[in-house]
């Protein structure tokens, strides 16, 4: 029973961090917000214009049929960078969605920078 409580507490703390950060950052037509979500199996990212509420570019590892790890997240970041460049977007605000800047989240951000997207 304590494992369930630990997971619930971990998730609630992540959601608190998420809400706190979202109060400070937002995407607009000039600089979009790049939000990421990771599960145990997959990794998702989307570029959002918060003024209009539109998602302009997105990518997910489930559609690419790859699992989540550092090597595969680099492939996801390359796809996201090409989606952003196709829409002539060069810079975004990185929203790590309450996750620590570590592991796959950091690998994704570094791979985006390597592909020419400013974070």
C-alpha cells in the first residue's frame, strides 16, 4: 500500500512543479512553448501557441514505434526539429512539464539544440 502512496505523492509533486512553472512561461506566435511528456513507454512533444490554444507541431515516439530511452529520444528530437523548421520556427520556450532536467528530457533538449532549434 505504501508504494501506491509513494507514486501518488511523486505525481502530485510533479503536477505542483508543472503548475508553478506554467505560471511563468507561455508561448505566443513569435516564440512557441515546447511541452514534453514522458511515460514509462513513450515520449511526446508538442509546440503550442498559448494565445490561440493551437498546437502547431507535434511528435511522439509511439507513432514512430520506438520506446523511450536516450538514444531513441534523439530520433524524436530530430523529427521535432524538422517539423519546426518546416513551419519556419527557429526558437521555442522549453516546458519540461514538471520533470527534472535529467535523462531523456535533457537528451531531448540537447538534441533539439544540436539540430538548430534555440531553447
